[in-house]
C-alpha cells in the first residue's frame, strides 16, 4: 500500500478515553506529510537525474562504439597504406636496380666498343705510320740515288 502526503493529512483517528492530543497528532502528521512530500520530490528529481545520466551514458556508449569503429577503420586503413607504401617502395627499388643494371650493361658495352675502336684506330695508325715510313724510305732512296746520279759515277769513289 502506497501512502501519499494527503493520505497522512486526511487520516482521522478515533479518540478514546485518555487518548492522545488530537492537535499534537495533527501537527505531527503535517510534519510527516511535509517530510514525505520533500522525500517524494527528491526521489522524483533523482529519478529525472538518473534518467538524464542514463541517457547520457547510453549516448557516451554509442559514441564510444563509434569511436572504436572509427579507430579500427583508421588502424586498418593505416595498415593498408603502410603495406601499399612498402609494396611501392619495393617496386621502385626493383625498378631502380633494373635501371642501374641496364645502365651498367650499356656502359660496359660502350667501354667495349670504345676499346675496340681504339684498337682499330691504333691498327690504322700503325699501318699508316708503316706506310709513311715506307714511302719516306723510298723517297730517301730516290733522293740518294738522284744525288748519286748528279754527282757522277767517279765522285763517290774519291771520297
């Protein structure tokens, strides 16, 4: 059975011989009714506050779940980006290695061609040098022979 403050105020008691003072009982009942009214107001305020706090708690829990979901998604995205960056770095590194290898091969081929060209030019130089020497020797003999012819046959013997 629930007792309201009005129930206390409206309650009437039978009087008996040598009973209690009705004014004192009424005054006490008024005090009790006022106190009960205050307790009910406090209880209702606490219920409202509890409802607000519960609603906020649910809101915070929902936000917490959202934050967890966002954080998980961000972590997953971060992991995927890191893996993708690592793959791209590996591809770039491999591409750089291949390019370096190609450049080295080209340089080796060019060095080889240059060495072959140098050898060919040296051979031509030697051939030309030998040909010029031969021509000079022939020219020198021709000059010597002409000089001998101009001097005459007996002049060489006198010397």
